[in-house]
C-alpha cells in the first residue's frame, strides 16, 4: 500500500500525511518533516552515529511497525533500533529543520540529500 497524501495547502504551508510519503516533491514523515539520505551510508546500513546522529537524527521505526509500501524497508542500527530506509537507503531528519517542508540540510557538505519524487 502506497502512502496517501490527505491534503496540501500552500496558503498555510501545511502538509498532512497518514504515513510517510511524498509531499511537495520531497519524501517526508507523517508530520511533513523532510527526510534525507547520506552518501556515506552503504545500502542497508547506517554509518551515522554519535555527533552525526545528533545533527541528523535517524528516522526510527516504532516497535511493531511494518514497511509502509513499495520501496520501504527497515535497517538495523548498531544499538538494535530499526531505522526506516527507502530504496535501501537509511533515512534521517536534519536537526535544523524546524517546520514541515523545510529542507535546510539538502546538499549539506555534498553528502546529504532530500529524497525527491
């Protein structure tokens, strides 16, 4: 089952998703917060820990959650937590994105990228 976009309002800059999915052409969580990939990760494995994970918090799956649709998987982190991945690439938030739809981390240091449609 593909994630469903319930509504999108340009005037209010509000994005409402029932689960993670694409909003305004970028992959976002259910709250509309932009998701990123990290070029230094290998397919199916996160390499972002410590200070990296503080600035780029992993998009963690809650206990019992199942993949949300085509392209979605989970990867196991060193601490045993499950992190969401899209097309095999672990997903992260950027700590400086404060509002839904912000993508301030896109292109950061040439290795962080917004997942686009």
